[in-house]
């Protein structure tokens, strides 16, 4: 199984993808109009509406057994399959997610977040257009082209589209226990990662893990006059700032004792592979939106790619005190923050969470009261990209993009990958990129390069052929 020479998709399959490309983009636009934000505080009915639309798209494409699966307290999953290739043909489990991040600061969007808009730069702008609703549509475009042209697929496929990836896949373990028998497969395929750059196909071989800890600090039991009491009486906002400042040194390296102890060292071949990748610091700074004068942070003994993909990083991802619009001359009673750590692949997520909590709880500034809540603790993931499935993916990406793919890591986290791969016996996991550096996933003005979207659709069609040869 999966051992063969190059067998790309027939030209007629690619032609159908091209003829239907506009319709596929319109389907993406329609799906991205649904504000399926899975985070607390947003309407869960919209996530359900998104699931229903995904199910409709699956049925329209000719997939079988389309279902919306619900667990108590969880946003819905959508599943479908096409198994008519027979028991001797390999089976691919294709994963994507239909939930999206909150839109962020609406006034910073050049066009409305949930009104996807094409611009003259060849990109489609809107929340979720690249992360990860395009990941659904690109595989659906390939499947539809095969079914419309040949009436069959070269392999069996199962699809699962999750509804809570953006909030850490909290119900994934329960979902796996409940529906494990549905998802036996020979290879796992995802398109929720990035390419090294626009037009450069990339196979992701590692993901960082993620820790999130919510910090609540109280110094007094109610706000008080800053003039009448300021001096001897502490305030929560200043104390929280002092506490957070302890977390990193002046270079941005994390100061939590022991945190780096279980970071796996890179081999000589891994370092050589990183050094062989092209890196343009000016382009990197531009794509990140770094302001003139701001400096790159972290241990300069490690390259930028190593810092993003293979080293832990820390960021304060939320900070609350008193909004400026309603602020008075007061000492603030309570302040909150969310501290996020991205873990190196191979680090123990629970261990790092304990270290972070112990550090934040130790000797709080001015004796303030600190409450800590670990909301996320997900380990990273790493694979060795060897074997017939990875060879098939390389051929498919090369055929779709017209150039050989590169192997990269990902600084982000996909909680689904490790548990699913483990439950299915360590099957090969093919993480195929679609995001690019300018896409601004999770930020305002998220966008999708439409040329790369077309190339990704082609690659998916080729992958079906390559896996089935």
C-alpha cells in the first residue's frame, strides 16, 4: 500500500477544478460570512450554523454519511465519507476546522471581518478565509472534481471538521472515546498549517504545544481615590505589571526556572535543514508588522526559525484593568492577564504549566492576592517525514505548485494532531500548508492568497491519486 512511482491526477481533473474555481471561492465566501467564533462570549448558534453549512457542502459534493455530531457542552463536529474504493484501497482521514478566532478590533479591519472581500492584490480578506475554512474547501474541490469526472475517488476518504479547534479542542478526548470506531485510516491529512512563503509548498513536521494561564491579582477590595490613598496603598494594575515583568529578561527569554530543561536539542541534520531555508529579515519584519526601531527578541544563538518552531516563547495575550474610556483617578482593585507559552515539540505541557503557576504564585508584589487558572495545557508534536505517504505528499505538492516542497516546523498548535495520530496507531500525518506570512491568521485583515488556494486544490487532487497508486 502507498508504494509506487509518480501518478499525478489526470489533466481532466485539474481542468474541472479550474472551471469550478470561481464557484469554489464563492462557497468559501459564503461559509466565511458565518461568524463561527467558538470563544466564550460569542453566539454558539453561529458555530452550529457553520456546521450545518459544511454539511450541506459535503452533501452537494457527493460525499456519503454526512452527519453533524454533537457532545454536551461542545461545538459541533461535521463528518462525512466516501468508501467505495473498496477495502483494499488506502483510507485518508482529512481534518479541518470550521470555527474561527474572534474578529479582534473591528475598527482595524479595512473591510468587515465577516464580509469576505477580494482586493486588487489577489487576496481574499475576512475572518476564517485561511484559518481554516479554505482548508475545508480545497479538499472538497479536489474530491468534487474526481467524483464529477470519474464518478469515483482513487482512495477511500473520511472527513472530520471540528468546531472548537480555536479554543483548544477541549472536548477532543471525549469525542475520541465516543466516536473512535468511525475514524480508522491509513493516513491523516490536514491543511491548517503554513507555507514557508507565498508560492512555496511546505510539509510541516512539527507543532509547538500551548499553555495558557489566567492571572487575577487583587490588592484592595474596592477602587479608591489615588490622591487620598496613593503612596502607601498598592494598586492591582501596577502590581500585576510588576509580576508579569518577572517572566522574561530584557532579551525576551523566559525566566521561569526549569522551563527550558526538557527542550529537546536539535540534531546536526535538523540544524542544517533550518540553515538551508531562505530567510529575509526585512520581509519577515514587514510581514510581522514590526515598527521601525523594534528589535527581534530571543536568544540569538538560535536562528529565527528555531525560535519560532523549536523553542518555547511567552506572551501576555490578554490584559485587563480599567478601560481608559471610564477610568478615574483611582487605585485599581483588580487586574487580570492571560499568560501564554508556546512549547517546544517534546516538552511536557503539564510540567511547564506547574512551573509557570508556581512562579506566578511565589512572593507576589506587595503581598497581593493572586489567583491562577490553567485553561490550556496541550503538548506539541513532531514526526519523522519518511515513508510512502510522505513521498506521495511531496510529489503531490510539487505537481500542484510547480516546485519542490520544503520541510518546516510550525510555531502554532493543533491539539487534534497528536491525540488522533496516537489513537490511530501512529499513522502518518501529512500537514500541508495554505497560510503564508502575510495572511495574518488570528489578526485583523486575515487573508488568503487565491493563487495559492488554487495550487492547493490542485495538490489535493494529486494527493488522492498519489496515495491511491
